[in-house]
C-alpha cells in the first residue's frame, strides 16, 4: 500500500506529459492550441545517447508546451500539457 501511495504522488497530473528521465530536448513537434492524435510524437528527447519520442497518450489539444529545444531537463519535468479534445 505504501508503494502505491508513493507512485500516486510521483505520477504527473492528468494531461501532463513529463520527461521519463534526465536528457536534452532535441525537437518540439507541437505548439499550443494544436490538435493531436493518440500516439502522435510531441517532443524528441535525447538521453543516454539515444533519442526517445514523447507521444500523445490520447487525442487532445495542446494546452501548454514547457519544453524548449536544446534545454536540459530532469526526469519528471513537464514537457507538454494536453486537454481533452
């Protein structure tokens, strides 16, 4: 029960897509107000010499983009916030 409580507190708020690990933002592929489809790439993150695509978990509208190309980010930092479509 303690582990699930810790996981719940550590998980990002609904609609917020966070960096899964520390890395560098290579490319931001969306802008606020843009409609996105499930599995659409939103941000490309480079970590451990590999590139990872952060994709939309569902259809929605980009409410906010906190990622900037070239920026170093820590794990768990918000990159994009989605609203319901």
